[in-house]
C-alpha cells in the first residue's frame, strides 16, 4: 500500500487517517535503517531502544523506564485500557508492571504487532482492533485509561475523551499525552522557519504546515486552556506536564552534527527549557 498524502485537516476523515497509519506504522525508523525481521524479538527490542532512549524525560536517572508516568506502585492490579497501542512498547510495560490490560488500536498492523510482541514475551494479552471514537466497551469498566501520542491524530478528540469518561470508573485515572501548541515546534520550527522564512504561510495556514511536518495523516495541537475546557465536565484534579525531545532545541535538519548536539545536551537543561516550550503535554486527571 502506498502512503496516503496529507490534505487540509478540514477534509480529514477517519478512513484515510486509519489507512495512513496502516501504511506508515510508528516504528521509529525515519531513516529506514531497521533492517530486522518484522515481528521478531530483535525488531521489538530495537524499536524500544529508539523510543525509550529519546524519552529522557520519562524517568529520573537510574529509575525504571517511563516510571515517571507508569509507576508500578500505581499500576499494579489496575483494570487498564490503552488507546493507540502502536508497536506495543507501553503495552508491555503496563503488563509487566501488573496492569490487567486491554490494548486497542484502529489498525491491523498495530494490533498484530502488539499481540505478537506479548506472545513472544509470554505475557497475557487482550489486544483488539477498535476505533476509540466509537469505543464499544462497557461503561465504568476501567480503573485507568492510558494513551500516549494517539488521540490528537483523530479529527474528533472530543468524542474520544467523552468515551474515555464513559468507560472509566468514578475515581479512575486518565493519563495521556497529546501535542502542545505553545511550543518551539509549532511556533519556531513550523511558524518561523517553514512558514515565514521558507514561505509556507503564503500557501497554507500554520495548522496545515504543522500537520504536514508531523507524523500522521492529521494531527491536532492543544493549549492548557483548551484541554481544561474539554475535561472539566467529566474530570477533576487535572494536572499538566509539558515535555519535549532534545531534537526540538535545534531547528536544523537531522545530521550527525544534530545528533551530537542532542547527546551533548544535559538532561537537566533540556527538561528546564522544554518544560515550558516542549511539543508534548502530559495530562493526569481523575474521573468525577
């Protein structure tokens, strides 16, 4: 299947969005260097290495991977729904840390990948092809909903959040990451460089420049105010953390020099800067 080109988000529909991800699964292989048998254990290992190595912000030094957001003490025994399981990296972490997990994705590739991963690791698995905009699951079924970098690729994030509120038990937890608009990526990489200096704003809106520059057929960004408004009816104790990749600090093409710059950037400095201007916002909220 050939990759589907991106078009203006006003014409986005779910089928082309799903088709795009079916043809372009998130394997962190931007340079097409992942020359390993698909769905073999080394393939999953290399995907995890690439993903978790870039996520310096997700744990303190020496702590377990992603323990800032998925601490075992708060996950164990939880009836958990993961929306957008992708290649299964988080599904494996959640399962290993004791979550009773149902993982869903809208593509066959992601479902097959996550199921195969968990089978290879000899871990229990319940992986289903489900559209989160519909989410045909029982109400008040889950203690925790986890979704990382997924629901902002929907044209109807609002519907998904309403469905999340429905399937969560009162007092249940929503933990999610979506794209953050007041960021270096949005205003500097896309607005200043692509939009002004390269003339993109003469042909299209900034939102579309951003869509064209990011992964997926479609992508949305949110401010804290917008997220607060979306969540306030169903959730309380809403907390935000802005995060970002070190690559965002250097708006230059991907080269060995840029990689060296990223490797030379101390974690504390990146955290300090990107906690204000990072491209992602992590949300932790409690179901009313």
